[in-house]
C-alpha cells in the first residue's frame, strides 16, 4: 500500500494505482475526457491534470502512478485554469457548435466538462474547415467535425474487441480517425460491435437508430441480459416512453465487462416481424381474434384427452430463448404431468450433447468459465467460428492475441478465425478424433505432457506420421501444434457444434484427455468450454429438453416459441399435424399453420433467469411494458395448467441441478 | 582553418561609433597591416560590449584584456605593445570602475584560448570513416579494451559518473546516473540505444560524428553495454541520414570481423552486438520514449513517464538511451580518466560542447569548444563576425529548446546552469545567428510551423496549441492580427509549456515567450502600427 | 522513382523482398515500409494489405503507423520528388526566395503533385545540412547553397 | 582478420599499421583526402572526387593515393580537399570545384606549387 495526500486528505491505495483512481477512491472527482475506466490510460487530452507538490509541471492524473508521500491538489486555481485552457483548445479545434449536435444537452462529455468549468464561450477563433462525415456504416455515423481525437474508439476497438479496425491516420493537427487503410467505414473489417459508439465522449460516433430521438437525460435504463446467445452478456436497455432506443453493454457485468456484438447491440433492435397482440383461434379455416378464455379453453380441450399417450399424444417443443422459469413449467406440464414422451427444445440437444458429456465426465455441473478464456495464453478452438457465433467470446480471444496469446483453430470448414490463427488446421471432415490423438501422441513423445496419458497403448497407433495420412495435415504441423499447446501455461479449449462426428462420444473423450495431458484440467477449474447454442440452451439441457423432435403420429403439437423464429425444417415437420398450438410473440410460418396462437412477451418485456454457457445464472429484467393482451410465457403455461387441472411446482432452481447434481449452480 | 594568434574585438554599437569606433577600427587594420601581423591577428567589429562610459572598447584575446576608451591615436601603441610584443598596454586599459556589469566576466576568461578543443570530433575529418585501421591508429578501441580487461562494470560507471558527463541531447541529465539506474535494475535483457535521430533544426553535430567517426559510437555503445549489463544495442538513425547509415553499417561489419562486437570481446566473455534501426521522418522520435515506440513498430508517440526507460524501456526492459554526442565522449573518458575530462568546461558542465554556427555570419560551420564560452565569442571567433558587417540581433539556440537569445545575453557563458539562470536554454547546440533584418514574428512563425508539422497529435495542448499559435503568428505577419490575438498567444505560451505531454509541446512555447520578453515592441508594431519594422513580413492582409 | 506500371503481383513481390530482408517482426515494420516506399515511390493499398498479411497486423493499426512518418507516403507521388527544407536555418539564409523560385517554376503547393505526374513538391523539416543551406533534395540528390537563379537549372536535370 | 583478444594485440596491430603508413610516406607519394560528408556532397564533393580520380587516370600520375574523410565542420568551405606531399605538412583547400581540383592536381601535386589563394589552412 502507498499512502498519499489528495486535497488535504490522507489515503492509502494499492501500489500501481493512478492518481486519478486514488482520487476517485477518496471521493474526489477529476474531470476526464480521453480516460475511460475500461481502457488503458492514454494521457492525451490533459483535462485531468493536477498539481503535485515538487513537480514543476502539472501532471496528468490518469497516467501518473501514485508514489509514497505524494501531495496532490486537484482543484487549485492553476488546475482550473489548465482545464479551461484544454477545453478552449478542444472547442477551437473542430466544429463544436453544440446547438447543432445530437448528443448535446447532457450526453456530451465535452459539453458537460465545459459546463462544470463555467465556460460560456472560448476565446480562440474556431476552426471553420469542414471535416468529412462518414455515413457508410450500417449502424453508425462517424462525424469528424465532432471528434476530439481522444482515441477512446481506437483503443476500445483494439483493446476490448481485438478488432483493430479503427486507427489514426497522419499526425499532429492533421490526425484523423480511420477504418482499416482509410476506407469508408461501411466497407471495412468493422464487425459492428458498437463498442466505439458506447465509449465516444462526443457526437463524433453516433448510432443511426437512436440519434436525433431526444436527450439521454430523459431515458430509462434497465440492466438485463442479452439473450442473443449462450454467452449471456450484461446489457443496459435504454428506453423512453415504452420504446427501446438503444442497447449498451453493461460495464459492470462480469461476463462481458461492457462489450457486446452486433447481434446483441443492433440486430436485437431491428426486429421487423409483425407482433401478435391478441389470442387467435382458427375458425372456418382462418385465424380470428379471440379472448384468452376461449383460446385457452380450446387448447386445454384438445390436449386433455391426449395426456399419458406415447407416440400418438402431444409433441411439445420450447424455444431455448425462454427464461428458465418458463422452461421449467413447460417441462413439468408436458413431460411430468401430461406424460408426453416428446418434450424437447428447439435445439433438440444438438448444441449441448457434447457439453453435457464433458461435464459428466469431469464430474462437475458445468465446464470451464469464460474468465479462463480472458487469461489464456493459448486458445484451441475446435469446430467453432467465434467470429461468427458467440462473438463476444471471440473478442476475448482476439484481444488477447497482441499480448502473445496463441490461437489454434481446428475446423475443416471456412472459419473467420483461420486468418488470425497461428495454426489454422483444416483436417479432412470427420477426422477430428485422429487429429486429437495425433496431437496427444506428439505431446507424449516430446516429453511435454504434464499428466500420465490413460490411453497410452491406443496412442501408439496415432503417430503424427500416420495421422497426417488420415487428416491431411502434415506431421510437422501436428508436432509443432502439439509443442505449442503443451508448452503454454494456461491453455483453453473451446469447442462448438461443428466438432465433426459429434455423435461419437470418443471425440470428446479425446478432447478431455488432451486437455488433461497439458494441464488444462485442474481440480478446481476446467479449461474446456463448449459454446452451446441459444441463451438458455444449457438450462434446456439441464431439464432434459434435448431430444430430437418427432411430430409424426402425435395428435397435437404445442410450440412455446416465445420470440424465436421457427426454422424451415421445423415448419416442414409440422405439416399434417392434426392440431397445433403456438405460444409466440410474432407472426411466423408456424403461427400461420396454428390452430391457436397465444401471444406472449418478447425478450425485452419479460423478467426471468438465464443460465449461460458456463453455468452462470443471470436475471433478465423487463424494460418495456407489453401490449395489453399479451401475457408472459410463465403466465400462459400456468393458465393452461390450471385449465388442465394440473398443479405445477414453482421452484425451478432445485431441478436445475438435477442433470449433474454434484455442485451447486454458480450465481 | 586559419587559427589566429590574437583576436581583437572592437565595439561598434551606435554609441561607440559616435565616439569614433570606426576610426579606431580602420586605424587598427592599417597598423596591423604595416606591422605584418594580418595573418596572425584578426580584427572583428562587434556590437554592443556594454559599459558605454568607456566606449569605444577593444578586447584582445586570448588574454581578454579590455582597453577603453580607445582613440585612434592609442592604436599604434596598442599594436606595438600587445600584439607585437605580447605585453599589456597598461595605460590604455579600461579602468576597473568601468569593468562592472556585462563585460566584467571577460577578465575571468583570461587565458582561455580562442581555439577549439576537440574531444568528440577529434577524428571527424581526420580519418577515413570507412577504414577501421584508421580508427585504430587514432586510439580506436583502446578504451573498450581497457574497460573490458582492466575495469569492472562498476568501475566504468564510476568513471563516467566522476567525469560529470551530462547528456548532450538537450536536457543535460548526468550520464553516469542514468547508467547506474539501468545497471541496478534487476530485469533482463537490457538494452543500449544510441539516439541518432538528430532532427533539431540547425543541428548536425551527430551526423558529423556518425559520418566522420562511426566507430567511436560502436565502441562507446559496447562500453555502455558492458557497464549496464546489456548485450544488445540499437542505433536509431534518422531516416534522412543515408550516408551515416551506410558508414555505421560498414563500421559494425568491420568491428564484428575484428571481434570488437560479437562474442567474447577482448577475451572477456562479454558479448555485445548492435542493430541499426532507421527512422522514417518524425522529429518526435528524438524523444526517447517515442523513439522506443518507433523501434517497436508503432506510431512515434511519447509514452507516459514514469515509468522511465531506465526501468521500462525497449520491449518493457531496462534501457539506456544516450545521444550520439554523449556517447562520443565515453571512450576518451574511459581512456584518459575522469579528471582529464574535468579539465575542460566548467565544474558543473565539464567537457566540451559542439555548436553549429549558422545564419548571418561570415563563416558557418561547426566547432567543439569547452562549455562556458559565450555567444559573442562564438560569433566573433568562429563565425568570423556578422556577414556584411551587419548587427547581431538574436540567436536561436536549437529547435526543440528553441530559446531566442537576444544580443543583451550574448555575454552569458553557455553552460547548462548559467543559461538556465538567464532563463534561456542551451539546447542541442545549434546557434542560428540572425542579423537586424530578421523579423522575430517571421522567424517564430517558421519555428511554429515546424512544431505543428512535427507534433505527434497525442496531447491536446501540443496538437491544437501549435496550430493555433501558428495561425495567430501568420495573421501577425500578414497585418491582420488584433491586440486580443497577442493575449491569446500569451495564453497559448503558458498552456503549451505547462500542459504538453513532452518536450516538443513544452518548448514550442519558448520562442514565443522569448520574443514577448525581448522584442515586445517589435511584435506589437505588427498589430498596433500594422508594420513589420524589418520589412521581412509581407503584411499582405493589411 | 515510381514507374507507374507495376502490377499487383509486382507490388507484392517488392513487399516480399523487403520482408525477406528485414523479417516480419515488430521492429522491422518501419524499415520494411521505408524500403517499399523507396522502391515504389509510395505505399499503395495493395502493398499495405500484403504487409498487413505478412506481419499479421490489422490494417487499421498498420495505417496508423504508416501515415505517421513523413518519409512514407500513402498517396501516389510524381516521378520526381522535390523536398524543400522549410526550417529556420534555411529560411534566414534565403530559403524563402528559393521557395518562391520553386513556385515560379512549378506552381505547386506543399504536398502537391503536378497534373502531368512529373513533380511532387514536399516541404520538409530540417534535413541537417544547414551548414550549406538553403537545401533542396531531388530524388535523394542533395543540393546545398541553392540560390533562386539556380532552381530552373536544377530542375532541368530531371525533366 | 583474426579477432583482437587483448590490449596487447590491439597495440601490435596499431604499431604494424603505423610502420606500414610511414613506409608509404617516405616513398614520396602524394595523399589527397576529400571531405565526403553529406554537406560536402550537397555542394559537389562527389563531382570534385570524380574530377580528381579522372585527372589522375588521364594524366597517369600513378603515385597518388586518394582517400575520403568525414567533415571537420567547416561547412562554409566545402568541398574540402587536403593534399599531403610525402612527409610535408598537410595543405587544406576550400571550395574546391572540379576545375579547381584539376588545377590543384596540376600545380600542387605534379609541380609542388601550393595554390595559396585557395588554401584555408596549412
């Protein structure tokens, strides 16, 4: 600990703390612009300067580490003059006429800083030169006129997302933010994660959708969980008048620490499907609006006679985007109470079969955590394209690469991570098993293994030379990759549903064995991460909702789609079903075929829990009030159960531990 | 170069001229001619020597004897006694009462020869820089041999420390202390970097050393490596210095062949090798942390300090960064000892300093003289006086440090401390001598254009401040400025010097501050009267 | 300097030659860019794309570095590049008049290239040859003690 | 060349070189040194060097050694040429254009007559 004095108050802070952090710890506010808590301090804007006794010049508090006995003054006349001077220069640099800017009025950090310093004008002649506005991006606009060159966007793009699309061209007064080799932003390698817009302090980067829709001052913010995929990123839903304006990453969310991907930030807002606002019942061949009483009675009437029937009873399918509570009620109602043998989820277990197996073999409820990925020095990605799906997990990998983390990608098919990988292995489809054993054999031969292989005799047949014949990957490459993985300190294995021959469990056994061999399985934590599917696919798996969906022969189909979109394959299978009830938020080919449609809340309207890919349980919160006739998924299932005369148990937590009941759920 | 035996300065300010200085000067030249001394004695009219009561004054070097007031009739005696017989013409000396004030220090310099003392440039222009044998013939690699076979690393650091050698890049940090910091840091590997990114306007001393004596740098870096425990060195050579790069390349090759680089140098078990890294046109890379960023393949933006390169330098490892001229002092110090080095210069700034003399003087060039010489001496002795007999107005002492030294300070000894006391900076040693036709606004506008071009753009004060200052100076020179612009300019001076991240922005303010301090009336004339007193500014927007 | 007819493959081979000579480590980046710039006259996008690939360096980062250094150009340049030293030492000994003479001959602003692609005129900070200022450099040939009258003759050597 | 492994070896190397050079001087050869630094080159040192080499070739004045050196800092006088005849003291010429270089060769090197009007130091 280091003790120092800030504004006459003595405090103790850990070594390596910056003066800015120390000041904030002791409740002293120092204005900043280029600094951002989640980015490496840059020391560029100079707004945060403070007076340090003994130092000739004012010091930037954001980059200055504390030292013993330091005496700091943050609000002397000299400091205030300096802040004003810095702001004066920034205002004179480009076009900062606030009245024409969409983020003025409380949203602009530059403007707010000026208000704090009681600035009403600036003495320097402003710069009248117009700068470009790059409006080529699908979601964002880059207006160089408002840019203060703080480089937060550049740092966020590199440090947080690992994408490095944004950069700074030229230098000095000519400096300008660019994308790639100075191409239009919309034509660049930008992945539209939008982290830049979230960190931009001014109106230089604005979001097309929410821009010019009023001030940030009168919005509501709701912390929730993104249900775009199984990563489970924390989000902040920004709403006004029951309208969703924007989605920000939640900086305090432990999973994603503020970053989001395009799906979570932008695409979630772009839902153009038609909303169902009242229950519908098919009469004379057409769906007609009905009361909830009529609709529920109709469904209950059709389902009740089918209770207990196997093969010719009810086939029930739930979306894995539904909250845990709904999945639990759904499972109870159809599997436990109505005794149907065909109760499953929309993923049909495809994405979770592997992880269930891994967890079982490891004797633990869930696999490795994403935290592990953030600190890995070697990532082996098998059958998963982290640039395409589960993108935020991909960002953790990409951003670690400049710090020396090695990446090995094993995927027979096109994979956007191939070009970033130190080794991009494309084995013949269906030869993953051989490749994994080849790697193990090479590790054992090189003497780098950290554990005794349990399958030593088997390995003998998988010399890299032999394996190269099967997989099409050269023996030298196999040896090199083996050396790379085995010599790293914190290797992490990420796999997805693309693992070929997924049906054969030995691939996974091999992967587990490989991980064990290189020390990636320690008693307290495993470094194997399966990416799984949608937001609640792990929960669906835990409730046993993971079998292939068969409609043929069943007399009724109940689909709890929520706001999910049915696949063409699913629609095909529904053809010819005698009775279809759909519990959904939007019109879709499935509702068109339905006999009864029960309107439910979409994701932003519901409260509920989600179990992410690493077994972390998180709560999503309602940010919007649903249309009047729309009910919650839980409410619909409960009402249906009541009509069927069935008692449902509400404690979903207990059963969530059932499938692998060894350790408690991480909460 | 013709090294004259005696140098005679004649004060020729308006006051002296009114009292007959012109006649004294002419008489002096005639007498010297008739005495046949014209090859040995140089007569130089200089500006104001101060002490108008005793004008016209004559100062004779090397004895620094001051005579005055001198009449034409005194001249024959003075020439006969002092210049022919070498005796001081006692009766003609200025009375002690007249020796107070600005020129009083002159007597303190009595006995100092107006000749050069070459330590770092000893071999430049003497040896074939592409021939290692020539270097060895002139004591080359002896210091390295001595260090490696007869001294411990601590001995070497102590020797450099005791010598009082201070960095010649501009800041004047004690070299021995820097080496000690690195040697005491317990993190490996360590690096030695030679900062050869010389880009100060008007400075080319390092180029001369690199082009004329490249082996001295190779030798010095190897000694530094031994002292601090580094086995790898980088020479960051300015991209524009193509010839220097070629010569260094050859020198390193030859040194490797003869075992002065590589493994087990001088049989001592010490290994060292040097890479050349070329810059690509960025003045800011002369700043040591920007230089390190540049070697690491990044934009040359200065890092936040602390931590300093001595603990977190290249690739985050302890690193010594020394300027070329600083390093060139190392082998002679190791060879001859610290006390030998202390014989030159002043006690706080021992050794010599290389100055480049440029601008409106008769002879431009580069000299290496002991620390503490004055501007007046440099102009008179080495510059051979002002060109076309013009009057000295100001000197600009090198880009980044950029002080503008008015003629009133030309008698301040040029060493780190005296200059600092006078509120000016010694800088890298460039002396741009300007005559009375130089407009300070025009000159500073050119300087600020340089700073805005070379600003890296990282910090607001420098990125915007240099631009705004240049804008205001331009409007001054065009006659379109208002009085409020002068206030803004002064605000910029304070902000730039107080808030900039690195030396570039901090010192960009210095020349502006200096002209406000020393030439305020001239600056204000551009606004109040809308005229340029020297006629240099076009005042097109008037 | 630039022949203007190098095809994409030619550009790539220049890049590869430079990388072969210096390597593809971080510290080789600036030297490699410099060599490519010398060879091609500037850094075309194809060359930077290839550097990005070989150094495994994202394009945005690469451009940030490449555009920082004034000896590197990311824009095409004329067949002959004239560097004019605009620093104070050259300025006070007649640099301004030489600049005027260059203007009279070429009528180009700083950084401009003549419409026929013959000349690019760039200003430069001090080149360290102040002892013989004013200084101009044409295609790497250094000329000192330049007086305005000499400018037409100097340019004629290249036209 | 074998690596130098001690101060003693370095001294021996130097002594040998000194002897070798002395022998050259006594033989009465002329040594011409041209200052070849960037500033010298900027004002024509290459042309001067070329003129000297061509003139020597053309007139077959065999016993002349031409060398280069760096810059002494006399920018004003560039290009600078030093002429040393045998063991006579060195004569330094300033502002040596190609024509002047040819003249120096003709008068000083061939006929031993120092062209004092161009001498800046001797």
